[in-house]
C-alpha cells in the first residue's frame, strides 16, 4: 500500500535521514521517500503486517507530528 503522510517539524536533511532510517528498519515497510520542501513522507508498506497508524506512531516517537 502506498500512502503520503504530511509531517510537520521536518526541516533538515538530518530530519529526513532519521525518519527514513527508522522506517526502513520495519520489515513490513518496503520503501520510504521523504520530501522535505513539501513536508511529506511517502511510504510503501504491507498493510497486513503494519498499519498506517503504526507508521504514524513511529514518526511521532521520533519527535515529529504526522497528520
């Protein structure tokens, strides 16, 4: 499943790297792309093994605000 998540608080390349690295650790996440200028995280994942809410929770735990 492909989802775009709007995330506030992402400002630098370091923010991008932190989010990408953490989400890529999840086996059910297939790809992650962070678009800084638009504050978007594009994620492709297996919805049978991880939910969109789980992904948002991970982003929130990193200190960002997924919407």
